[in-house]
C-alpha cells in the first residue's frame, strides 16, 4: 500500500511537471508575442511621426514658396506701374 501511494505521488508529480512545463512554454510564447506586437506598434508610431514631420516640412516649404511667389508678383506689378508712369511722362 505504501509503495502504491508513492508511485501515485510520483505519477502525480510527473503530470504536474508536464502541465507546468507546457503552461510555462505557452505563457512564454504569449509574452514574446506581446513584446513583438509592442515593438511593431512603436515602429509604426515612429513611422507615423516621421511622416507627419516630413509633411509639416513640405507644407512649410510650400508656404514659403507661395509667399515668395506673391512677393515677386507684387514686385512685378510695381515695376509695371513704374514703367507705365515713365511712358506717360
């Protein structure tokens, strides 16, 4: 009877250790997946921020270009007016 209890105890410990090992491996795999997912989210966030920064830079350059274009048009208009005044005089 004593030997039977010891054998059942050993078999029980064996099953518990197998269950624990399989549970830990699954838990470890889930943790790795979460880490990988978090890294991908961080990468995508960095890419998004870089796109936003590049778009802001492009927008600023377009604004500067348009401002300069307006300044040139204004100068051309003034020169045209000055030329007309010289013709009249």
